[in-house]
C-alpha cells in the first residue's frame, strides 16, 4: 500500500504540490436488523479506494477514486493538483499548516473479539430473542432491533514522511418497542435511542450491554407511557440520564467548539458558532463543577472518537474544553491551529471514508464525573421537586448553537426526594450557556458512561461520523420544561 | 462512468458465480465534484469517482445483500459468496415474493398500468463542468459579496450518476442523470441571507441572481429586532415549505401503516388538511429528478396522495402491497397495489414517495401579494434543524434561519431574531391561506420537491434565540 501511496505523492509533488497526503482505505461493514419477529435487513458491504489531498499555489485540492491501479492513482493525484490550482483562483491568503513531526506508526483499536468472527446465525438468534421478549408484553405494536459492525483499515502517507497504518473497529446494538393506541404513538429504546450504544470495540461490547435482560422492562415502560399523564409545563429542576446528557454535550458543547464553524467555514450548511475567538479563556461556559475534555486517547475509553492518529497524521490528544466552568479550548486542525495562537493541531481531522475530505470532527467530548461519590438515587433523594428525563426522542438547536430543545422518551416527576409518577412526552429547552451555568450536581464515576453518537452529520458533501460523549446523570436548576407541546 | 453494456457484462459474470434460486444486481456510480467557499475563499474543493455493485440472492424465501466497489472476478465471486452466506442463514420469509420480471416491472396496459417514462435528465453541459468553471462561478459570487461589503459561503457542485438494475428473471433497467447545484449564504455583521437551487441542466441555474437575492436578504435583515414568540401569520418561502412538510412523507407508506407508526393510521380517506391542498407523487414531472424505477426495478407510478385535503392513499413496494391485502387494515387504506416506490430489499422501511409535487392552487399569489395582504406576520426564508416531536400529531420543531422578517401593514419592515417553532403539520396544512405557483425547490432537511410558497395562519413560534 505504501507503494501505491508513493505513486500519488510523486505525481502530486512533481506537478507542483507543496504538500500532499494520500489515504488508502478499506472498509467493511455488517448491518443486521429485525422487525416484529422477522429479519428486517441483512447486509454486508465492502469498499476500498484512495484519496489525495494537496496544497498547490497555497490552496487545497482533493480527489478520490476507487481505481488503485498505477494509472488510476497517478490520474487521481494529477486531478487533485489541477483542482488546487482552480481553488487558488479564489483565495484571500495562502493556507498555512501547523508543523507536525513525521511519524511511522501502527495502531489498532484494542478489542477482545473480532465482531466479524461471530456467526450471523448467532447474531440473528440474539436479535430474535430480544424481539420475542419485547413482543411478549401485551400492547407492543412494533419491535425493532439492530446490530452493526464496522472495520476500517487505513494507510496514511504524507509528503512530509509520515507513514501510519491504522485499523479501527466499532460495534453498535440497540432496540426499540413501540405502542400505538388511542391516537398516540409511544416508544422506549435500550440502551439508547437511534441505534443503541456504539463504541470502538469488538463483540465484547454486545456481551456487556445486557440486551435481553432489559427487554421486558423497556416494553412494559412503552405500554405504561400510554397511561401516564402529560409532563407538566413550567420551570423545573431537571435530572438528565447520562445518554440524554451525552447528546446535550454533543449539540451544545461539541459542535460550537469546532474551530471550522467558529471561523465561518461551515456557514452555508452546519452553521457557525456563538463561541467567537474573543471568548477563549474569558467566557464562563458553565458552573464551577463543569469540566469538559475533548479526548481521543485510548485511556479516555473506547469511544467512537478514540483513535491513534487523526486523518492528517496528528496523534490523539486530550484538550481541556471547559475547566471549572471556564471556556478553555477549541477543536482544531493543522490549518486552523494558528488562529487560536497554537503551534500544533489538536488532532481532530477525520473523514467518513476513502472518498471524503477530512474535516474537524468531535473526538470524545465528555463531561467529567463529579468528584464526590453521588449515585443517581442519591441525586433524586436530594431533589425537592423536579423531573427526571431519560433517553432522547427529539433534538434541535439553532445554527449558532444558542437555543436548543430536546424531547425524551420517558420522564419521572420527583417530589420530596422520591419518584412519584411517570410522565409522558417530557421536553426541555434553553440557551446553551444559561443551561450549563445552572448545573449543580454531577453523579460520580460509577454512573459515568461513554456513549457513542454514530450519526453526526457535517460538511458538504455531507459526511456522517461517530463521536463519543462521556456523561453521568446530572441536575440542572430552573429549566424551562414542556414548551414543545404548547399550542402546537 | 460504466455503460449499460459494461454493467450487463458484470451482471452476466455475477450470474455465473451465483448458485442462488434468484439473483438481483444493483449498480450505482457517480462522478461528483464540489467546490466549497467561505470567507470569500475557496477553502475545500473535492472530486471523487466511485461505482458500487450490490448483489441480492434468494434461497427458498431467504434473502440478503452484499456490496463491493471492485469488479474483478475475485471481488465479484467474494461478494456473491457473502450475499449467499448471509441469505442461507436467514429464516424463510413466507411473504418474500419472487423477483419481478420485466413485464411486471414495466406495468401491463391490460392491468390498467402504464409504463412510466421520464424526460432525459442527463445533460452533457453539466457532466462537462470543470474545476476551473466552478471556480469562475464562485469568483462571480464572491464579487457580489464584495460589492455589498458582505462575506459569502456556499457550494457549487456538479455530478453525473447512474443507477442500474438486473435480475435473473430477465429484468434490466438503467437511468443516468446529471445535477448541478448552487447554495449561497451571504453574511453581514449581524445578519445573513441564503438561496439554493439545483437542476440536471446547469444552463437553468442563475448563480448571480441567487447571490443578489441572498445579499439583499442579508442587508435587509441587518440589526434584527426581537419580537415575542407566539402565533403569527407566516409566509414560508418554498425552501421552508419543503423542509418542514418533508417530515410527513415517510408516513405515506404501506409499511408504516402496517407497523402502526404512521400519522395516517386511521386517517386515510379523511379530510386531514385544508381543501386547497393537493399533493402528487410524480417522477415524470418536468421539474423532478430521479430514476423512474424502484429498488426492485418496478416503474414508479404517478399517484395522487392528497386531493383537496383528503388523504387518498399511500405508496407500496410489491411485498408490502401483498401483505396489506392480507391485513386487518386492507379496507381502510384506499387503493392497495404495488406502486414502484420500494427501497432495495431486504429492508425494514418498505417504501416512500420521493417525487413530491404540490398541485398549483386555483388562485396563485406571488410572494409580494402574500406580503401585501398581511397586516402583521413573519416572512421566513429557510428553516433549520427540524425534528419530530410527536409522531401522531406530527408536531415538528426547528428554527428559522438566514433571513427572517417582520411584515406589517403589507410591507416587509425589518429583520427579526430567529424563532423556534413547534408546529403540527396537520394544523399547518389546514391553515394555508395562500399559495404561489409551485417551483422546484431545495433545502437541507428534506429531499427536493416541487412546492409553492405558503401563507399560513397561526404558525406556532415558541421561543426566540439570541440572533
């Protein structure tokens, strides 16, 4: 593969590229689903190809092709240079890359069981077993389950001498039970909605999720939601479970700290950010107990944002994003690092596959757990009147990441330290910094989970990327609840 | 790009490698290029070429799919073997139909079904766009921004794509298409404006006009005022209409009815929307794009989904229609037959209409006429981050973006800070007071459609953001 990459780099540099890198990628994926007692889909996919990214005349060019023959690779490299020259027709200044020491490296996602080594029969039997448990509960009108496995092997070679061979594995599993009755559709999901839990691990993740063990409870909750009362509207203290808080972090911290958004590079599609450069180390993002990191290192955990090197050859790093409530860091790349006074990239550039341009993506953006021991039950016990909300159902935020609204699948009203009743259709809304400044309690490490968001969309053409978000259940004071259902 | 003849040769090799009862091959390919700009600079500029072959095999009611982007014999043998291995371990599905032959897929006049023909959607001028041409187009857009002392961001893309289907019962179909697209955001110090358009024929795009409109919106919405959230008469431009109504079309599906996850469950045949709402699915419409056949090769039929506010029917894949005919819902869902809207098998979604065309109103009004007849309301350019809040009442939430204006006494008065809405689509389409002539429109939250601008009463804004 190194030889194939060298064909590309040679042609690019011969044609005048001042910098070039090549990524050769082979991807394999398996997707299995069931729906109400039947296999819904069963598919395997493989894709391989190469991309060349070049700087020429101070501007970027990028070309990709499935053709890995010498002729094809050289043509792709030449095309990338031609595109860069066209880019240079409309530029204000030359692209400047932060220096990065060349490395020769091998890296593979630590895993115990290769997910592709588990037979399809075994996987389907697991899904149908879950399905049967869900539909054993009277009232369930639809049951859906899914298992997903991915393997991506990449060779990254640059004109600066970097040569990295990296193989990443990820796995995901989940299910949902639906009930349609009395002109209302209610749903419960496990371990999370929209595909369940995902991590960069092997099949051992699936074994640990206790999927079958939780199926009856989830189905019973879906049925019970039809008897529950509507979540009250007003200002409440709310407790978010760790999966919902993971998505809250994703939307209201992860996206606004992307430096390409801040610099206006995403203005036409994903949007910009309220975190203008003057806010670095001056904005009180959250309360004193809010500590958030962007950590791609293995020691943070097997999140979907965990890797050895990013897709421009920068090693995984940990960047403090919010420190004791103060905004302290952005997600950066070699091109953007200098705009915040850094002389090195934060290592966050990733691409969806061989034919997409790497761009700034969240790694694992995690809220660190509370220091003092605190369980969810203790947090509930210390809450006088509030709503516990679990498992995301809807999410929306404006294009500068100020105003958000989230809906959850299930809520529980808390009075005098006790859950007193289930409520349906819970939702809450607010303004990002006001919300994070209202945080007054975070459960401790035992309650902390590194959740995976497998479907983060960004870029033109749009790319889907997996990101990680560690969180423990937390309490926010005086939050607006219920406006989603007001007057609609 | 692969030719139909080359694709046929690939299918012949796959057939030889397959031991399945039935074999189906989907081929897709695309030459895609996109020039992206921001801060008045081309900052990303990409091109890629890829083809994919996807093989579905069937053994006695068991089916599965595998795909690859390599077409040498070893790769094709491997993809067939993967598909067969996956299929053989499935449980037999008594509802799985034999693959359609070409006669069934094309439709038979004796059964009252006409084969669907679409106009050519492949234009050499679009396929031949070079990086230099795209850069030259972007340069002109940047010059508009500089003339108005604005910053611009956006894209200029071009593509040439193919879709082909072959199966062992003799079916073979092929579609090629080109598409050029321009999307432009103009940014002022505290305001923005946006426009987007696409067409298979690049000659039909006018990037300079789009840039001027986007710039005017940015200039006119400068120093936005905050007005309280609440119910307003709202004029939605076509892109805003398509992005919000797009969230209901997943439910116009036989599978969604069978799954009881559609907001149309129990409502087909009822007056759900205002009498001025008529919606078709029509792949043949001259402003539409896309292939005339579905994931099994069935030709797409042109169908009325809503007539004068009454929901008439949903669409069906072949297997879904067969299951519906045996179900408890069969007498409550209008006509039940395969309509050519299925996704590639196996899948859990079933089908959906993808070529939405709103019928022209009896008395179309221009945007200016809608504004002139509005005592107090809000003009919306674009909606953003729309998500479903309630699946049966079809309440969706989202934000306004890139040009939101206060209308008073029949005139656009000034820019407004953006709103969050929580709006039932059923209520919205029951309260449409005026519509324009439908146009091809493109947004970011839903697929492209032919939709009008709409003036809607009592649109439900629930919050205001900070800009």
